[in-house]
C-alpha cells in the first residue's frame, strides 16, 4: 500500500468521434444528418484507466501517441480524470489512432484508423515503473500487436515484483484467438465477455467456457451485458445480476466493468462483491454517450452493491 500507484495500465491511445442518430451511411456522396457529435476518450485501455481513477484508484498509464491534436486531446482528457500520463511515449510526427463510431440506438458501427495504437512494446515498460504499482492491466490484446510477444515476460516480471495482473483481450478481428493460452497462467484476473469466452474456448455454453478458462487463469470474470456477470475462481462459480438503466451508449461498458472488478480485487472484496460492483459500474456507464462521461464514483456505485 506504500506504492504510489494502485494500477498501471499498458495500453493503446485513441479518441472516439461519436456520431449519434437513426441513420445508415450510404456511399455515392449521400449526405445524412446525425443528431449529435462528440469527441471523447476512446480505447479500451484509456476508458478502463478513467473508470478505475473515478472509483478512487491511483492510476498510471503508459502507451504511445503522436504529438498531434488527437494525442494531446487524449493526454489532457486523461489528466483531467486523475490518470497519470507522465510515462506516455509521444512520437514527433506520429499519428494517434482514431475511432469513428456511429450510434443508432443500441447498435454501433465503428471505423478505426490504427495510427500508433499497436506501437507499445513490453520493453517500453521498465521494472522501475512496475515497482511503483500494485497491479498491471492490459486490454486490446489483439490490437496491441507489438506488445503481444513480450507479454508473458512482462507478466512474469510483474509477478516477480509482487504486482498482480489482469487481461481483457477484447474481440480478435481475425477470430483466430492465438497466443492466449501461454499468457493465461500468468494472468490473475481474466476479463472477457461471454462471446469472447466462448470463442476462445471453442465452447458454445458460457458456463462451460468459464469453467474451462478457470483451469488456466486465477479468476475468470465474464461480462454478460444486461444479464449481469459470471465469475469462476477455482471450482467456485458466482453469478450476479445487472441493474436496470436507460441505455444511451454501450461504448466502454466492458472497460468500466473491468475497472469495478479490479477495484474489488485490489481491496480483497471476494468474488461475489467484486463481480457485483463490476456489473453495476458497467451498467451505469451506459447512461450517456461516450465511454467515460457516465462512469460512476465509488459512492454512487455502492448504492447498488449492497
């Protein structure tokens, strides 16, 4: 507890340009009007970092961005949400990634320019920084292609320094799901959603997939959207329900879930309570457009945890 940070996030950096409206894009120079537009914090890693900081965890971030307007926006926005970005690597002349998201009710279409999203390497993360934190979180495994090969060594270095680890792969665009089973035994908390858990294991049933993942990792905490969440630790399985909310935008809900679970895990809450906080944080985050605007404080989330 005498370390300066609770969580180190090693991740990608990109803003989201969010367009909301009941329209479908059409080629042929067809112009359509949307109801609203907003530039917001994007990337699974950054949204997680902001959610964890919002809950009161001390968060430090390392990633790569350009010295362009999108990079500067992301750094200032994360700083404003109490995330330490002093270790971010800024590349002169580099292009920060960007996602353009079209919201149509509960549906989303996403176009992403990768830019420097994949540029972070495990060798960029020194032991000096690991020694300053209690926990290391990695997201977007399949987008962070330069980070992937060094992650087993990075997680081993973390454990050698008494730093716990968590991983949220997000969806694999290639749907090959390669490279995970070498890393899972080094992962203390694995945080897929139900579709990802089933795809990774090749099992159609979420319960069976959770049981299988728990054989390879410390805790498997699986997001199930409006149905809540499922967690497995060893042979113990836990289920929690979600809470009713008026959904405006689901962007980053899974990352807010991860932040909630990580808070509980680092405070020794146990599987049931950590999973409940995670589900509450994920649900509350959907009340406004963008991944970070509606992320709850700890006080607000605890009102629903019981």
